[in-house]
C-alpha cells in the first residue's frame, strides 16, 4: 500500500528507490533510508560520517506495521509494554533472536533498536526505515530544518520540512531482559523525550493487563465486574431494534465485546486497545463472531477510527485518561457517532461516598473522576447524558446525541 499525503508518498518513493531522505520526526530531524539496502545504508553513514560499526534504529510509521514485522519474535510481556510505550519518543532496544535488520544492528546483531512514530505528515508510510539523527556524528540535534548542516541538506535525495520540532531526542530504553525479568530489569540508557515517570508507569501497567491472568485478577479486584459488563451491554441495547455499527474503546481480552456482539446481532464491531497482547487474546475469544469483528492497536488519545458508528461503548478503560483527556475523548466520540447514536460508558468513578471506593488503583495509571464531572464534560461535548446504573465505585453512563433520546434503565 502506498502512503497517504503528498509528503508521505514522496518519502516512501524515495526510500523504496534507494534514496536518503531528510525528515522531521516527532523529536528532532532525522535521516532515513531503506534498512535492507546496503548501498543506501553506507551512503547515509558516509553523509553524516558515522562509524559503520555503530547501530541505528529501525523506525516504523505505525504500531501495526512494527508488530507485523517483529511481533512473532517478541514475548507477551514485551508486546504489552510496547503497546503502552509506542508510538512515542522512545527508542526501545529489543532482543533480536531472528537477527532482523542486520544492517541497522551493525556490530550487535542480537539487539534491535525500534522506533515507532506517529507523524501526521508521514501517516500511511508503509515501509520501515533505518534512521539516524540529521547531524554530523557527534554534532547537535536539529530542531529546525535550518539547524541541519547545509552539506547534509544539499546531499540528500529528499527533504521533508516538518517545521519546528520539540528538539529533544528519543529516550533510549533497554528492554532486552524485560521479558524474563520484568520492570526492574528495564534500563533508560539515554534520557530524552519521554520522562522516567512515564516510562515507569507504562512498564508498571504491564502487571495489570497480562491477558493470561486478566480474568482472574479483574474478578478478584472488582467483585461486581460481571454486573458492570451486563449493565453496559443492556444500556447499549436498550430500546434499540437494530444497530449496524459499533466501536468499543479498550477491548482488552474481549469480555465487553462478547456481550455487545451477542446483544446486538446485526452490528459490525470495531475494537481498539493500546495493548497488542490483550487484542491477541480478544482475537481468539471473538473468533466465533467472524467478519463482524475488526480489532486495532491504538490509544484512546489517538484519532478514533472513522465513523459513523451508531454505538460507542467502553468498559473499565476511560478511567486511565486524565480529566482533560476524557473531555477531549468525549468530543471526539461525539464526532464519530451518527445522528441518534449512543455512547455507553461503564467505568470506575470517584464515588460521592469515599467509603464506597473499593477498587484498587495504581497512582498515575488509574485516574477515575466523579460521575458529575463526566456528565458535565459529556454535556460540553454536545451529549444528553445520565447515570443509568451504579454500584459502589462503578457506574454506567448513557449519553445520546441530541437527535436521539436517552434510553436505558
Ligand atoms: C480493564 S481492561 C478492560 C477491558 C474490557 N473492556 C473489560 O471490561 O474487560 C482496560 C483495557 O484498556 C486498555 N487501555 C488502557 N489505557 C488505554 C489507552 N489510553 N488507550 C487504549 N487502551 C487503553 C488496556 O490495555 C486494557 O486492555
């Protein structure tokens, strides 16, 4: 598949044609070429006078493309961590038992440096690239195109001007021992764009969402888990004769999805979750629903799949967002719902009675808000919303676009 916009198409054509491109990444300016083209790789190294024995990272332009290329060689813990860290300003060092991308790995073929970026200008680029910062070896990183040495700008085959960039290079995170050793074995080798706290939170999230133990842990932690799931499915289906399309936010291992698909038999289902490992489990759990189901690795903070959807539902996921992120998500949910569409939100909340807060929470990862705040943000997003179910610190809210009436209990 060819890339989307004009810059993305030119970039992909340059890489496929064996050229070297200068482009704005999500951090600083970089040089890129095909990672398996020896001539292009030596030219890139020569241009910036980088010693040939030094490794460079392989960059993908979507998590899905990276997982297609590497997924088979990664263990579930690592997949889970990558799902939480990427796309983003992190270069992750991974074990490379299959010896993929040997030219990029240089003198250490057992280690692969992985970057996954989300750059709107280069969205849709389907080829991976070998990339290195656009400077002369040892020189400063370039925040603006003008900061890139003139000789590099003149020598490359393509320049994609990304405007002014944040200017801080990626954090280099070593996850080579993570699969067996867990978060304590992860090492930040270079501080950079993503802070240590965010890295630690991403790696700690691992514990919560291991698909192998999820079911047992969530039932232990939330005794009313099944009641909440049933309330979400009921609120989604209540008063509706037919729903043709639905989107679930935070599909996890597919427990909410299974109930929604059963209650709304005509509906095509799109599920998103940041964890590739959880979605792998969901793929197996939802196999019986055949082609009705499409699952995508994405964060709720990313653009939502294009609608329109008649239903958007979510259980136990939105509370991972900050208040501002929730308000922003609600506006984006409103935009992908069709007229008369419905948003059903089942989640952990901050209850009025603090003694009712029984769900165990991880600071920095679980960020519940009150029902009142969430109703207000929903109203600001253009919804008519109300609470239809609650038990302790769990709640189900139904929000309708102005054209539709709020159904539910
Ligand atoms: C508790 S599980 C809920 C799964 C399912 N809905 C259920 O009720 O069993 C939460 C899910 O949200 C996902 N998640 C957490 N934060 C997310 C984010 N910012 N974007 C997308 N998914 C996220 C996690 O990977 C996990 O699979």
